[in-house]
C-alpha cells in the first residue's frame, strides 16, 4: 500500500514539474505479471 502511494506522489510530482517546464507528459498503463505499472513518457514541447 505504501509503495503505491509513493508511486502516485511521484507521478503527480512529475506531472506538476513537467507542466511548469513545458513538457508534454503521457502516462501509459501496462499490465505485467506482478501488477499494473505506469510508464511516464515525457516529450519536450518545441
């Protein structure tokens, strides 16, 4: 449980920081054997 919260905070932090610095951020959810994971891919906005 604790780990999920930490991951969620990390994702929120990445999103917030990215928005400020002009990143286009996309979160992709992929299912893998030990549970759903989120891949955060950032693209610099030109």
